[in-house]
């Protein structure tokens, strides 16, 4: 007997027929003799509607009341799925975050999980009952419902799997696994049988939408066996595993891209200690995430330029913050660009395979694609390019690294 956590996203539970389909999938695991806990999201589109209502009724709303509103989507889904399972002859009950309880910190709207008490749930699972758990939510120290931020149901599932010491955590989505790149851009993209936690974490953070970044990091930290599968087919999915489970990685695992990027260059900054800290400290204080950072060598006049990338939606706010501190920073000018894309080559094979950067840069140069910023890690090379070249860059790099399928 195995203990399995299954997670179904909003598309998978988008209407009553799909909820019945999910119930049938859960029942098949129960019939195989396994203990099953199911984590579900709100029905597709529900959370967006709830968020819209909360913002429309009061743009400067109380975050605790916001959470009370947006957490209701999952409450509906767990009840519907529990009834669907009961109608198929499966003993099941719904669990809200506070009933387990899943305890979080006090950051309403973007809470992090502190602990999960699985004592009662373990007893129910051992008796053969299926636990249908509301994702995306827990209970804060103030006794109020707290939500985990968008995509938080993945995190709920992985955290529950870790707390239960589950044999496997299956993430069901509208795709049948993790691909070498977006099949909509590169039709020859291949589904990966396995991918390491590190590679999946990089790809998730770089724009791949299959898994939420926090959930991958948590799975890696707690060594949770993850599998990405389709809710709509029985095809094998992609296993996310430790690197030592893959004997030797022979080639790059994927090409990721993030189209909603912007670039800022602060020109003529004094080349002295504390300038970078002042810039990025203030951006961080205003909840602006900065990614790629490049500082040019100082000129004879002891001035330097700093270029960084950030989400396109934060560009105007960042420019306002920087402009408001011109006197303190003593820079000469600011240049910005809101139509850039981050393209990344990802793979643990980089640790032992020379020439990855050479292949990437030569491929882009042959297509006439200019590189605006470069950053690297042990298993990733990322570049910023003009957004007009996104599809050409992704397809060209996918072919250059031998990732195209044979058919």
C-alpha cells in the first residue's frame, strides 16, 4: 500500500464533468489499495473573479478580508469533489486549511507554511477515507484564514506530501509532463521522462508554467517524489527527481523563456561603496524583484553604469523610485526598455559539457539576434533579447542543442 498525494489544478476541476473525471482518477488509486489525499484548486477562473471583486469593492482592502474572500473558491471545489467521490462509492471528506490545521505565518495574501498537523488526517487515511484538501490556504497566528499567493495549491500539495511522508506527489495539469520547451513555439519539443529538481527549479523560475517555483524548492528540500501528469490522459508524466537518480546527463534539458521582462540602465553612477546597496535595497523595500544585474567597469572619471532586469509590470514603479532618489544616487541618466525577453538554456549537463555558451551565442548571432544582458549559474545561461525575436531564438536554440524530436 502506498500513500499518494494528488493535486488537481483549476483547469482539471473546471466544471462538474471534470470534477467527476477527477473523482474517477482518485477512485482508481483507492481501488489499487492506496491511501490517497487530494489537493484541489478553485475551479478555473473562480479565483480571478474573487480577486476582481475584492479589488473593486475597495482597492486599499484589509488583507485579512481579502483572504477570507479568495479562499472560498477552494472551499466549493473540495465539497463538490467529496460528493462526487461519495457518489462513486468512495469514502471521502473535505478538509479546509484550518481544519487540518495547516499553520502559516502572518503575511496575509502571501503566507508561508510553518507546520502541518496530520495526526487526525493520518487516522482517517488509515481507515480508508480519502482526504480532499483545499489548496492555497491555511490558518495564520491571528486565527484568520491565510492564503499562500497565486499558484499556492502546488505548494500545499508538496507540503502535505512532506508532512505525510507520502510515497509520491502527483501534480495533475492540462499538459502531460515537462517539455524541453514550450510546444506552442517549438512543435518538435519533447516530453522529458525525468528532470532534476535543480533544472525544474530553474525552468519554473525562468517562465515555465508547469510547476510553481516555491513548490519545487520545497520538494527538493524535503526530497518529495514529484510527478507531473495530465488530468485528461493516461500517458506517463515527467518525474522530478534528485540528480543522483539520473546516471549521467548527456545534454541540455530545456530552453525556457520569460516574455514579460524589462531592462533598466542607470548611467553615470559614482563608483563607490554603497551605491548598489542603495539602489537595490530601495527596490526590495518596495517589493520589486530584480533578476539579472550587470555593472560596467568604472571609467577614469570614476563613474559606472548598472543594468538590471525586472518584471515588465514593475518597470514604471522602479523608474519612479529611482528617479525620486536621483540626488542621493548622483547618477547622470536612466535608460529603460520594456520589450525584452529572457531566454535561458538549462541543464545539469553544463557541469561537464564544455561549449554550451559558445553554441548559444553563435546560434543567436547567426540569426542576427543581439544579446543585451548575460547572466549565468552552474546549470543555466540566460540572455536578454528584443521580444520580437523570442520565437526565432527559442526554436533556433532548441534545434542547436539537439532537442528536436525525430518525427
